[in-house]
């Protein structure tokens, strides 16, 4: 009985890994360390088959995503099994477990219909992950995705042996939508999501030779930080409007540094922010920021801002707290779960609430310092090792339950 961890997403997406690819990357990295029996696979769309990736290649892939330089795609060495006598199922044998936390609903990233068929035919166990139900609850925020995502989730609820969820909020959303509870066939668990702080490249206060000049220059002056894909759902418009009002009211507003790839609707809001003379010189947009540079930005910012309209989790909130920084966050979805009582919250639609909260901390540095001290004293970041351990234990429990059913 082999456990297969699918790395199709990180093998298909370039660095830096953010969001869902980051979850897959961190889990793969930890699994390589804590469980040598786990094997790795990816889906080859051209051949419509799953092939094995050597663990050494997985480590190289992890290193590529962590690199701060321009990297060429890796040539992975793939092993392709062909078990035609049992229906051409490729790698998987009876009672194996296939686990994926990536973009399973995307065309070319897998063949779940085939996996579910093998589940019935040979007892392949299927473990997937639900990151959120945003395409179903708020389809206007991710246009066109609901038509693919809803059938994907429906099949997952009917056929997956176990569904990992990234928060209690996501688990509730999934169970309510599917109309199924754990005792009616859909097994779920909440996997803790890691937020490990990257090791420092230099001593605090020293020069930052490993960082790109543009980032190094930003670190020399006060700035606010927002980390999120630049797209409609992340609601950077709220930050833009708050900045405009603060400038118009004569507030000495530090630079706002926005770190993220550009997604749906992101180009329009960037054009608006950088085209407005009131904010053009006060906002910096950065993409493709490697982990260690991002860690330095977290360390040196005044505080962070995350006005998302809805989240299945809230990794930027946790990362901010892990760096001892106050996060002013939206109060929607799983964000209060991610930040607890150590983050500050505002309605993402209420611009004046954001204006007041930002101004409050800018004009009361002692209050900000006390809040930071409280965070440093009380926040305990979750390690990605704990995430991987939860995954391993969930798979082991699944195998144990199957064994008990077989013996009954």
C-alpha cells in the first residue's frame, strides 16, 4: 500500500509559489523530510497518465521555487508504469492512496474521473483538499470558474475518501453546500496551515546584499505592506481609496508596498492606483518576490493590510503575525479564524473604517508598539511540519479504517 503525493501543480507553475501552489510545495518539502515511504507523482496531460517523480527531483523542484534568481524549468525524470492487465491504471496498485492539494479542477492538471473509477475497481483511496468555495458562493469574483468548480466539488463530495480543509470556515462551507455531514459519508478534517518564517539572510540592521536593489531601497524607509494576488477578490481598491482619503486629509502617508502576481481585474486597479497623481508616488507594486525577500519586507514594514472580500484561510494574516507585525484584515470568511484576537478587523466595504484604522496606528506609534509586543508574546506560528504530519495521520487513519472494514 503506497501513498502517492501529487506534485502536478508545482511542476506546472513557475516560482514564486503562492496560494495553493505554496501549500503543495510546503507539504512536498516536509513529506520528503518526515516520511521516506511517500512517493510522488504528476499527471502528464499529453499522455493522460500519472507518472512517478523521484524524491530527489522533488527536492530540486522545491529548491527551484525557493530560488531568488531567474530559473529554467527543471527536466524531471519520470517513471511510467503500465499495468494493462488491470485496465491500464498506470502507477497505482490496489489499496494505494493518492493525495493532492493542488489545482485538480484545472484542465490538464489531472483526471479525477479516472481516479474515482480506479477507486471502485481496485480500491484506490483518494484524498483531496478543499481550499474554499469562493467560485460557488461568489461566482462574480472568479468569472467562469463555477461551471468547472461545482461539478468538481460535487464529485469530490460523492467519491473522495477524505477531504482536507484549510479552515473550519471552509469545512463548514463545504458541508453546507454538499448537504452531507461527516457521518453521512463525507469525511473531512481541518489541516493546520503552516506559516514558518524564512531564515534571515543577514543580521538585523545589516546591509541586505542578497536582495534586489529595488527591495533593498524600500527597506530604508517606512512603508506599509499588503501581500496578495492583485485581483478583484483581494479588494486592493479599498486600500487605494483609503490612501486617497488619507492624502487628501493631509496625513503623512508612508509608501504602500503591494506584493503579488496580477490576476483577474488586477491590471485595471494597478492602472488606477499608478495613474492617480495623488497615489502614484506612494504605491509600489512588486511581483515575483522570493520568500526571503518577502520575509525581509514583513520584518521591516510598519504593519500589514489585507482587505480581501472573502478567504478560505488567510495565510498573509498568519505570516504577518509570525513576523510580529500587526495586520489590519478584512473580517470576512476564515480571516478572523486565521488572526484570532491578535489581528485587527474592518469591513472590507467600509473605506472610512480602513482610513481610521490606518491613521490610528500611524499617529499612535506607542499603541502600535504595544500591539506588536502582545503579538510577539502570544502568537505561536504553525509549522508546515505540523501540516504534513496531519496529512500523514489522516491517510494512516483512512488505511486503518479500511483494514477494519475488510476484517469485519
